[in-house]
C-alpha cells in the first residue's frame, strides 16, 4: 500500500470516511428524487410504480402509457446521463489538475471539448442526425487532443508546458473553425442548433445514445479509482515519482488517454458544459484535502450531484430548456470565487 | 458499519422526501374531447319538422358508389330515418366528379376523398346535413363504419413513411409554416399547441386572435419550436400527431414517447404544394378539398401572371433585390423568395447565390443595380434602414424610392406558406402595373375568407395591400 497522508490519525480518518461515504451516496439519492421532478406531474408513488413495472407487469397498468414512456425512456436516461457526465467531469478535472500540477486546468486543457464542439457543428451543418453529431463530436474531440499531443512531441523542452501550450493552440484553432461554421450556417435553423449544442444540454438523451457514454465513463472512473494513489505521486513531480517506482511519462500518457476518452464521450452527448471540471476538484479539496485517495471519490460524487441538480433546474425552472453551460457558469463561477478565497489547502 | 450507516441515512432521506411529495397526487387533466354525436341545433330542427310526418326532409341524387356512405351519415344525423334517393332532381347532388376551377373557386363540400355534396335548394335541414357530413363528426362516423380508412399511410417531406390513425384530434405543430398549412385546410380546431409565424409582434398577435379566438391558448413558443421541444409538456398534451420541420434537432427524444411525427420541408413552390397535399391527407376529406382548392388557386394565379407578362422580354423585366433581416443580407437563388420574384414577372438580382441569406457588400449590390428593393416584414427589417442610409443613396432604386416592404396579415407573404400566393400578386402588381389584371385587395379578400375562414375587413385590406 502507498503511504497516505492521514494514516497516522485514525479519528480524522473515520470522519473523512463518513463524509466520503455520504458524498458517494448523495448522487444516488438525488438521482431518485430527480425522477419525480418534471413538468409532467406524476407523484412519487406513480414514478416508483413505473420504475418497477418492467419487473412486475401489472404494477403500472392504470398509469397512462405516455407517462410510462416519459419516465422510462426520457427522464431515466437523462438523469442517468447527468449523473455520469457530472462524475466524469469531476474525476477528469481532478486527475488532470494532478498531473499538470496546475489548479486552473480542467477537462478541456488539451482542446477535447473545443474539438468536439467543432465536430458537432460540422455534423449539424452537413449531416444532422443525432448519431452523426455524437460520433463526429467524439472523433474530433480525440483528433484535437492527438494534434496537441503530436505538436508537443516536436519540442524537446519541458513536455508538460509545451503540451499545455499546444492544447491552448489547438483549442483556438478549433474554436476559429467552429466560428467559421457558425458564420456559414443558416441563421434560421442550423445556427440556433449549433449555438444550443455549444451551450450544452441533455435534452436529446435517449437510451440508444447512452451506451458509449456508459462504457467510457464507467470504465474510465474505475481505472482512475484504481490508480488514484499514483496521482499523489505524480503531483509531487517527476523525480519523486521515479524514485517511488512510478514511470511518470507512461503514467501521464495513460491518464491523458483515459480522461480524453471520458471527456469526449461525455461532451459528445451533452454538448459543452464548462466549469464542472474546474470547480468540483476545488470544492473537493476544500472538503477532504489534497490526498487523491479521498479526493477522487469525493469529486466523482460532487460532480454527479452538482450536474443532476443543475439539470433539474434546467429542465423544470422554465417551460423551455435552459442551456446547461449557461447554468453551470452562472452557478460555478461564484462558487469558485468563494472557494478560492477561503481555500487554505494546497493542491 | 459505515456502509450500514450510510444506507440508513439514504433511506431516511428518501422516506422524508417521499412523504413530503406524496401530497402532490397526480391529477391527469384529460381534456374530454366533447363527443358531440349530434350538433345542438339538431334537436330544434327535429322538433320543428317532425310534425310533418312522412314527408322527406330533402332528397338526394347520388352516384351508386356514394350511397352507402350517405346512408350512414344520414342515419347517424337523423336516427331511425332513411334517406330518400332520387334518380334526378334531388335537393342535394352527391358526385365523385367535380372540378375545382375558376378564378376564385369555392371549397367543395367533400365527405369522402372524391365525394362531394352540391346543394340544389335552400332548405335549412339540408345545409345542416351537409355541414354535418363534412365535419369532424361526419368523418368519425365514416371511420367507425369502415368507409374511411382507420389510418392513413403517407410519405412525409423527409422521405419517411408514417402511418397515422384517423381521425387526428390533438395535434402539436412546432413549426410556423406547418401551422399555417393546418389553418389553410381548416383543421385548426384540432390543434392543441402551435408555434406561429409572424404572431410575435403585437399586430400579428392581435390579428391572429381575431382569426382564431383560441390563439392565446394554443401559442406555445416557449415549449415548442424548431430548436426546442418540451418532452414533458408534450406528454401532458397527449397529442396524436406532432408536425414539425424536417430540420429539427430534437426528433429522437420526441420519438421515444411514441407519438407519430410528420416532417415538413417546403422551400420550393412544388414542395409547398406537396406540403399542402400532405396536410390535406392528414385531416380527412374536407381538408383534402381545401388543399386541392388552394393548389388550384395558387396555380391559377401563377398562370395568369405568367400569361400577362409573357410578352415582356427577359432583359426588360425588373431586377428585384430581396434583402433579409439586415439590409446587406440578400435572398439566395435557392430560396422561396426567388420563386416569388420570378412568378411575379421579375428577375432576382441575387439569384446566382447559393445557400440561405447571404451577406454581401454594397459594391456588389451597386453592381447588380436592382430596379426594386424588397425588405421582409419580420426581424426588425425596415425600409428606412435603407432609404435613410447615406451609403445606399448610390443606388438608383433608392434615389427613386423603389424600396418596399413585403406585407403580412399574420404570416409574412414571402415565406413558403399558403399566404405567399398574395405575395406573388402584390409583387406582380408592383413590378408590372400596366399588364397585370389581378388586384391585391380582391385576392386578399378571397384568400382570407376562404382559407382562414376570416372575414377580412376593408380597413385591414387597406393596411396590407399597399406599397410603402
């Protein structure tokens, strides 16, 4: 077992475990509660009966079929998607902040979100089906990160700094390309679709689109969970990592590949949702400190809870939808300001 | 131990929240579609006429294949009575052969696709029967008895084949032009929510409310539009059909609820006619008759103008520039506006451009040197933005005051909607006043009376059929 910062203090350890445990359970509770929320009124018992109806056939016979389909095929996948996307952003943000040793890093550091945005705009302009948009966004997210990565190989100086720079450059490149697409798009229908997509929304989630999200997110989360103690070592610096028997370069590449796949899968279904990957790791650090052994599970739980709540607001506050990216910005920025002011912990 | 604690905590939270929420017990508002088997006036009519014992109320002269349907309609309108069919000289003639023709054709009273009722006398009972036969109730009777099909299968404008149960009684239209199609086939009473074209400004909204008193309840721009579809709200409305544009971004989620969806994309005159035909098919025989009448009228207008301007050589036709919501955005050759200009006997200055509204600079416009500039009646576009701008004075058209705003009553006359037929007439009169015999005021009166069932007043006509 790797050394842990708080091993010597069993009392602290116990209270931390309770906090961590409740933060992992919180998204599950919010998930169940959110299922009863919506403009279509169907009381909590109705929702529970509909949820159990695939197991007990006669349970929901008196509930209109529309309501059953609404719960099982629209609300359920959507809230599950909010949970997964939030968890994914929370975890990738934490992991990337650790390996870049930089608290301003979020999931988009290597341009994956911007690349995905360009891919989606491209598909919305020339193809149009939701599937094509999702695949195109995913592929261009990976293309953007690959470009940043290949670009950084051209230089032999401090690789992380160059990689960060390349990420910013590739991000700018793709955001210019997206602007170009928006300029040529028809202002009456394609342009609003592109704008709406770039602001992020979980409106168009269906079970069919969930599979890639579930595979990459759950796979990625399990992987990050298993290697979470190595994040501590990597955040110490390359020399320390080497002396502790971890190959920092390989490890970093593996983590970048993992977070890129996770982010691309999330962005391709949800559109661009900013701030979660930046705010949640800071909030997590404030609660449990910088030890990734605890920090990673906490940011997963916090991220999932945060996005479920924000999505609840987005889909119920107004008759129409509020773009998620707008809400996470409006809620996330003040939170981050407060956190940064209060934060006395290291990163 | 901690896990057990956590689980207990979870259950406590769940339990508290469920009890709190349990007071909100669902009350599904199922709007009872009033099952009017017989219209209210029926009882009066029957009391008046029943003392006259065995005399038939009216006689019908009908082709043999139409008689079963008529008998069913008659017996459901007057239970316990049988219709009297005569070989010749009936009060009503029922025929399958009727040509919709003439300058201002009436919409035939169609009770079947290819089954029309023509009144021959002025008996009140007869007119009551005819209006029953062509109504939604009449349609339901014929569907129940298996004479009209219980579902229609059609290919929508995205090329998708859909099967839709009949009759359609609750429809959501999330696309402005398709809402105008529904109004024009007189099926607006089947709408439960709609997105409207041209009804966002106060004048358009007030006008739309005059046309349809239900407008305020129906307009649902905050729930439904091309970009936006509130799945939850649609579920509460329980529609049996959703109509929208082929270029909507939310189709998959709406499909999950299992409602049938019909997609429209009418950017050319041919597609517009097809859209009207599809709308007719969706809403039954009477709607088909409306669609056919509109198509006949549309083609009649186009042919009339085409004949009257045929002698004008290509190079003498006026060059028309159609600008968009901003003066420097112009209509491309692929847009419906170009077809309107060509039908009206003009030439679109910007027809070689592709795509949608295209941004150009003033030099390009000076090079085109249009004779007439048209601005649309939406999106804040105004004639003054051009005439009061110093740069635009370089154009002869601006110097001569040849800048006009396309009119609208509610739906802008330049959009691919039924109302665009008036845009063609209006523009034709402007471009070729000597050669065109058509008159915007006459056509607007016929159009709104016929296709919107709205008795348009002379003052209203005066506000739309004008050039400024």
